[in-house]
């Protein structure tokens, strides 16, 4: 089991859009424990990181 951080930089994305992406990522992970959506403001753009613990994932 390893921990991976997904970071999405989207100036025009809403919180709802990012949460939808987070749901998709959760859906393709083997395990959903310990997942967390981190929202932070950085230099006038929103930084969204989804931390997911899982065995393996393919894009």
C-alpha cells in the first residue's frame, strides 16, 4: 500500500467540479480508506490535492 497525491491546477474549476473528479478517482481506487480532499489557495489559483491510498492505479 502506498500513498499518492493527485494535484489538479484549474483556474476555472469550481469546487463542485473538483469534487466530481475526486469521486471518479475514488471509484477507480481499490481502497477508499484515508482519502482526503485538500483545498488551498495559492497565488490566485486553487490547488486541489486528493490523497488516496491504494495498491495500484492505471491512467
